[in-house]
């Protein structure tokens, strides 16, 4: 049996290079706490969301150089945290994220186009929200080899190229229609992924498993046009199409087209920022996966931490869904 886990670890920082510096030490309390959780759970495959991507860390073959993921393993995962057993992930994958990459457009329509990283408003005008390139990125850690030759990334896939998308075919009337919110030039430039979409094949004892990784934008922090909610919906739809034979329109960053074969096995990983009962999703976005016949949704992982967390905020009574999920 292969155990998969994901962790929104908030291993992001406010300035470029800061996480690199923190990972180079062995005494950062937050990183140590994250490492202890990983050590005690010890999954075989681990996706960490909100892990700042340092472009210099990986070469063209996706081999780790020295920071920060190598230092996370060497300085924290390979060192016992509070008596927990050490854990090692010899195989790592990370790639650029759309977060913090300047679009060159006024994407929040506030009358200013901000292109200088770190300045107010820059994140809102970037392809994905971030104060610098790579902020809030992702990293995949694995005990099993990665078939690097067949990794596919979809960072630059354009939103408009998804048939019946909510960017150019938005059914919402009036000012709430995204065709009225974004200019034609913006529509021709906007990328679908707020971070990226990855298809990372792993060579496991159970055979090849495609790990499908993404972190769609939260469906909030916008206006009545609901641009983030609609983008979240279509980011989730991307995988629904990819796994179910509806992905002929899809192209990856190397120009290869199509989705998975119906015989391929996969695990979808990532913070989808969508809930089947609560929250601000557009048009029940997560049901595109939960109701997908190619997706096994018979088991919903549960834990007491979810109940405890929402109890602290006093919102449990207002939830329709079970917070343990």
C-alpha cells in the first residue's frame, strides 16, 4: 500500500530568499513543527502547499540543487524533532509557479498596472497572487522514483483555451460577466492555473501512478464578478476533464496534447479551496471531481484537528458539512 498525504504548511515568506535562509538553519520553530508532523505521519508521497519556489533550486532535469527543499530534508526531516523518527524523501519535484509573475495588466481593475515585485498591488496584477515569483509554490516529496521524462506541467495553459470556460463563456449577466471585467488583451493572456497544474508519474511498487497536483485560487478576495470563484471552478474542472477523456483540448508546457488514458491510475492532490457543502465556491465546483466516475470518493479522510480548528473560530454551528472532513 502506498500512502499519499498533503500539507498546507505555510512554508512561505514575505520576501524572496527568506525561506531559503530559514531552511539553511536547524532552529526555526515553525519549520521544525512542520517536520515533526511529517515525521510522525511518515507518508510515502507528500505534497507541501505554500512552499516558496526558488528558481535556482532545480535544473532543467528537475534535480534538486541545495535549497530550500534539500535543506528542509537535511536540516529538519533527517533530524529527529521531539523524539520523532527521521524520514527521508530521496525524490523531489518542484517547478515554477504562476504566483508572483507579472502579467503586465491591471487584473484587479483598480486603474493601476503594478509590475514591480513587492510593491502594493503587485500580487493582484500577477498571473497568480504573490508578492514575488514563486511565493506560495508547491513541492512534491516521494520515496519512489519520479519518471521525470514523462512529467507534464500546465503552467502556461491559457484559460480561454478551455471549451465553455467561465472566462469567455461566463453565463453571468451584466457587469458580473468576466468578458466585461477583463479586456480582450487580458483574456488572450490570462493563464488558467493560479499556481500550476502538474502530472508527475511515480514508479511505485503498485505500478505507475500519476500524481495530479494543483492549488486553485480561493474563491474569495474579489468582487461581484467573482473572478476568483470562477477561476477556482475551472482550475478544478481541468483535472475532471484530464482524467475522464474530455481533455483533448489540453496542451502542456512542451506542446503535447491530451489527458490521461482511461487505463492510467492517478491520485489528485492539492488544496482545491472548495467544499461540497460550505464556503464560497462557484456552482458546486468540487462536485466536478467528487461526482466524477473516474474518481473514487468512497472514503473521506477525517481527523479531530478539523473539528478543533473550527471550534476555535466558533463557526461549527454554521457549517452544513462535517468539519472532521
